[in-house]
C-alpha cells in the first residue's frame, strides 16, 4: 500500500497535478487550507455579517456549506443560512432535499426552501414539456438564480456562497471564450462590484477539483445525494466538461492553469467592460435593461 507523503499512514488519493500521495487526514487538510484561503480572499468578515449558502444537496454545495460553517461557527457576529431551490423535479429533488435537511440539522444551520412552483408558477417538470428552442437548463438556471437572489435579499444576506468547483469555473471560462462573450467573462463570480438588489456570489471551492470534493465529502461523512438531474444531458456545458477532462488527463494542472490565466486578466476585463448600473424589472428583480430574463421566459411559457 502506498504511504502518505507527509506521514506513514496509508494514502487514500494521488494528486496528479502536484505529484503527492495523501492520507485521509492530510487530504482533508489539503482541501481545507485552500478553501479557507479562498474564503479569506473573497470575503471580508468585518463587513460581511449575514452569509447565505446555496445548497442543492449534491456533493459540492454540501461541502461548501460544511466548510463555510467551519469558518464562521466561532464568530458570533456572523449568521449562516442555507438556501435550497426546489425546482419541482420528480424522483430527483425530494431525495436531495432530504440530504440538505440532514446536513443542516447536523450543523444547526437555518434552512430556507423556495420552489419554482411558488415563485414562477411552474415546476421544472411542467416547463420541460414546453421548452421551445431553449434547453431545460436555460430555464432552470435563470429561474434558480432569481429564486436564490430573492430569498437572499429577503433575509438581508450580504453574500451568497455557491458550490461551484474548479471544473465548473474552468468550463465557464472556456465556454465564454469560445462563444466570444468576453464581456460576460468580466462578470463571472466571485463578484467584485456590489449592485443594488443583486446579492454578490462567492465560490469557496473554485480551486478544488470535482473529484476532490467528492472524496472530501465521503471521508468526512458529509450527507449528500449523488443522483443526477434527469435533464442534465441536454446542457451545452457537458461538451466543455469532456474537452477539459481530456486536456487534464493529458496534461495535469490544465484546469488550474485556465483559472489562474483568467484571474490574471480579469482586472483588465473589468476595466474594459465596466458593469452597467442595473435597473429594476417590474417583478422587483434587478435587470440591465427593463424586463429581466426570468420575466421574458415566463411570458414565453404563459403563451404556450
């Protein structure tokens, strides 16, 4: 059995991009050190006092909530609240919500649940029957972000922490580059500028590969569901996932290189593409130009 590079215990993983074998304890320490550094870089707890964590019940968001809790639990001046969006997906969401409740009870964290049905009048299963030219993920992403922002604003949250990992961030960067949407790159989370009505998001796991969050959740017995959304196969992101996975397999460290390159040019992107002041849609949500995308999509659904 291969031994840990830092002690004589059995190694549980091999980190290809830095060539190290780690045991359970040192692997957890390896993950926690990077996440806590990211949280410090992205959050000023002298100003941020009310933290919301978006949690779906999957491995990434569950790990994000657990690690955010470990950072703020000793601070009496910081409140932590979990937000779950129930899209209304039969045979998928009920199980994940069960895992969310279990974790929140374990950590003694308040949980807020908001549903598509209550917020937009349709479940995701309803929407999937009337898609038109859009994919299920297009509707789901827009409505989910609106739900999260509305709840976070109602509880006076200063930030929303999400479970986006290194793979997610590398995919988002590559997607926007290949589509030529350079302006959108300047607006990717973590958010720098605070816009009225729009709760800024942070990514505590942005340096952690997906496989590491999975292993961390198992080793530390964090409740999570590994069920896949039945609509995931239609997402364009899957093609970029395959591309980056292939590159990472051939050249370990590719994902980190994509992210670090983006971080290096982000200040220049922000300078070239300053964020426009947001107005307010009739629904109350912030919008760059009158009607927000959620309302446009809702109008399309209502016509059908």
